[in-house]
């Protein structure tokens, strides 16, 4: 992808926001959601729609798990998806470095943005192929 293309005005760059919904002696529970794009959760399909792109629950959960596992040992059941209220919910151990939390959420955001970009480029490429090809 060329530089001007990556900065096109139609390019969506997701931003996430976290809010603490619970705390106990060992952990904080955070709910994370997009703040700069329209999004929704579609229950029958078990997927999130972020702008015009769809992500299955498992895809979001895998992205979050992969990013978190680089920084902390995950507890079973520490990641939840499948809610109209948040994109994902995660449990972070108390005392976890806030700079690392920022790195984790930035990594998750970048992964989702990359997936959207790949999807967009694939659709664009396939559409061009269909326009240029006769059968």
C-alpha cells in the first residue's frame, strides 16, 4: 500500500476507551469499547460490526488474548466478548504497569485496524479483478 493510500480520508482508524467496572484485592475489571466509530453487537450472528466491517466474537477474543499474553499470564475466563455494552471485557492484575496497559490496548487497536485495512484492500483488489476480467 502506498503512503497516500494509507492516509486516505475514507480510512478508518479505530480508537478504544476503557472504563473500570469492578475491582477486588487482586484485579481490575475493564470494559473496552470504540469511541470514534459507530459499532454494534449482533447477537444472532455473534459478531461485532465496527463501522462497516464485521468481526466474529472469537476473532476479537483471539486478538485480545494474543496482545495480553505478551505482557501478563492470563487467568481463565479473564476475557469476555459478546456484549452490546463493550467490545471486550478484561481482567487486569492490580499493580500492572499502566504503560504496559497502554501498550496492550494500542496493540489491540492496531491489530483491529490492520484487519480492517486488509479486508478493505482485498475487497478493492477483487472488485478490480472482476471489472478487468471477462469470462
